[in-house]
């Protein structure tokens, strides 16, 4: 019965996350209450994801080093600079511009490899990019966003890089130590309970990140609806442009790279963002959850149809 319940919850994870967002919107006092748990929730998600990754085995999966290298450069360097160029020509406002550029320079979601596998995409490239990008983003994002592009976050690049490095490194380091203590076999046996814990932490994150959104939706309805439109447009633009860029490695790898680049982990950025940052940054990061929860469900049938196995 427990196994069936866990499998059901895993299949319904996107719906549960969307439900968390709705709860946060209709119960703003609950979202406000959960807000202090936002940073710890992101750290725990990073820790639990790293706990289940066999780093040595992941390295042996590397069959396309050029695809990995090109994707990392594209994702961590090129896309934030491209976003800056586009947004400079079409300025959406200071806060939204900063949020979009930070998002465009972020690492993939920790769940991207699992989602890629479910959608019929290449989960190996998704796993390798996720691991490498998460390790590199504390160094690339502060330099590009704060030094190269001179965005105003009220913090210097070195300080922000150190904060990001400590946040990511502590979670990954703690996971690595626990891996050595427990062993891979014990961790594998705990897969289903860990899945349940991850789902509930994700729902908590979805509720907490909606803090303040309801008030702004009621007070600035047109503006918030415009932000929702921008979020979906940004998702589709990154998905399509990155897919085209990645087609040099084949259609399936290209589609996988597009999906990886469209699903960015803003939780890590949000957890170490200075408290005095522009409020529109927090608003956009909250709204960004909508396309990330909705679009994979819409894209999955299309990807599975395009990349379905050819009958022999």
C-alpha cells in the first residue's frame, strides 16, 4: 500500500506542486508563515538530490564531452548575455530585467534528469549538465551578472560567489559524507521514502515562494498578468532557441538541451539573494514556477511522439 501511495504521489508531483502554488495564492497568511522555510527547503532539496547521485558512475556516462561543454557555455555564459542584450532593447523594468538575466544564467532544476527520462529525452546529458552547472554557477553567475553586466543587487561579486559556493558546497558536501557513511545500497533502499520527502519539501517551497504575490495580484493585476506572460514567453524562447542550438548534436540531444535550458533552478539564487533586492525580482521568481510546472506536462506527449522507438 505504501509503495502504491509513493508511486502515485511521484506521478502526480507536478499537480501537487501546482496545488502548492494555488494554496500559497489563496492562503497568503500561510505563505507568509512558510516563507522563513524557503532557504532551508532549497538546501534540503539540493542535499537530497546530491545524496542520490553516484558521481563516479555519472562520470562514466560521459559519451559526448563536446555536447556537455557547449551546453554549459551556452547555458551559463551565452544565455544571460543574450538575455541582457534583448532586455536592453526592450526594457521591462529594472527588477524584471535583473530577474530574467539571473534566471537565464542559472543551473538546471535538480529534477531535470528524471523529467527528461519520463519525457523520452536524453537523461544522461541532463544529469551531467545538472551536476556540472550546479557546481559552476556560484562562480559564473556572480561574475557575469554583477561584474560583466553590472547589475545592481547591492552586493559585490566576490561576496555573492562565496555565499553561493557555501550554500551549494555545504549541501553537496554533506550529501557526499552521508553517502560514504550509509553506502549506496542503503540509500537505494530508501528511494521511495526519499521521494515522498522531496515531494513534500517541493510543496512547501511552492507555498512559501508565493508570499506577497496575492497582495500584488490584487493591487497590480495588469502588471502581474504581464509578468506571467513574460515568464511563459521566456520559457518558450529558451526552449526553442536552445533546442535549435543543440541540434548540431542530433535532434534528440538538441531537444534535451532545449528542455534543460528552459528549466532553471532559481531556488539556489533566491536562497542567497540580498533581502533588499528589488521586489519585482522576488515576484518574477515566484511567477516563474508556473511555466516550469505546466509546460513539461504539455510537452511530454509531443516529445514521446517525436522520439518514440522505431519498430524493427
